[in-house]
C-alpha cells in the first residue's frame, strides 16, 4: 500500500464474501475542490461534476492496462446540458461541465438539485483498452443524480448488479467540504442469502457525505458495509484531478486544423487563445508562433 497522508485523496479496492463481492471506496475532496476552482463552477455544477469525477476515478482503476482510458459522458436536457470525465487506470481524472454556472433552488430534501440540473438524457461509458475500437456502453439517465444512473448502467450494460453511492458536500463559502463515494459489485455466482444481507445493509446508509463528514475513511466505510462479509482491503491508490494537456499537444491540434485555417488566423494579425476544456487552462499563440506552425504543417 502506498504512503498516503490523512488529507490526501485516495481509493481503496477491496473484496469480500469469499470473492463474491468487489468494492471500491474513495475520498475525493481535494480533487473536486481543484475542479471547482479550475472551472469556477456553481454549487450544483460542482456537486454534479464532483460525483462524476469520483465515479470516474474508481471506474478508471478497474481497468487493467497501463494506457487504458475511460470516458464517461452525460448528454442531457437539463440546464447543465452535459458533463464529460476522463480517467486512466492510475487514479488520474479530469472533467468539465458544459454549463458551469447553473443555479437552481434546492430540491425537496433541501439538497443541491443535481437531478434537476442534469435532467433527462443519455449516459455513455467509453473504454479505450487498446483494441481497434473502444468499447461503448450506453444507457438512459434514470434520474440525473449520477449514482443511480451508474447503478442502472452497470445492471443493464454490463449485467453487473452494483450499488453506487456518490456525494459532494459544500461549505457555506461554496468550497468543497467533503466528497467521495463507493461502488460495490456482486460477482457472478453470488449467493442469494448474501445478496439479501448486503441489500439490507446498503439500505441503512442514508448519505455517503454524512459518513465522510463524521470522519470515516474509505476503509471505515467499507468496514461498516462489508465488515460482516469478511472484508479484505487489497490496495490503496492515490487519486487526483490531473490534466495532461501541454503546449506541444495544443500545437499538434492546431497543425491538424490545416494550412488554410492557420493562414486565416495569421492573416487576422491577432494572437489566439486556445482553451483546454478539461482544466480550463489557456494557451496563447502569437502571430509569429502561428507562422512557425504553418511551416511545420507544410513540411
């Protein structure tokens, strides 16, 4: 297990019930706060993005290959319009919301109305695992609260009975107080008696953020749910909000738009700014820079 400080974000991978259950739990406050600061998201947009980033981080480390990539996309009719999150198998995750400044009144429970912000739509999970074509699974959104939507995705698209819980708790000043979640899955051949017992236990949990706010670590949360099932913690993986964009990559993208477009930008005689959707970083290119890119594009 890696050395991880108490305040760091990390994911725990575990097994229980004689390998009939696999489980992941994460604490992701820093990751979600970093995303909030990068994208200047409203509280409800922070909650939506934070939930999806947390899910992405856990789903990412389920992949086997060093270079495997997982993208979760939500396209929806609500005022947020959609979200995209990309994660790798090492715990790095990045993402953005289409409309970061959505404001909505609280829902009937007095909580941030993520379901209202997301609305109806489609959830796509794209796994790029080095094959010629990525694997794409798609389901409809069943409420837009994200955890339930992913539970439904696993049941229908991957035929894996799962329980997904995700939460983001905000401070009064709209910074992130707590964030985290868990994914618990039944593997083929799980016994009915164990399934019933697990369902009963899961029904006792009202909110993942309440558990985190009580000071419970991901290990304690899994112990609380799966302690009676012979919980075995396999590993602890650091996770973070991390974007791998570089000026080089942006240059390649600009070269790929073609010589005509580059020439038009040069003729405009003004510097251009290229924004990375994932981390909101701007890259500036002067007219001289673009002339150099044009030479590269022509060679």
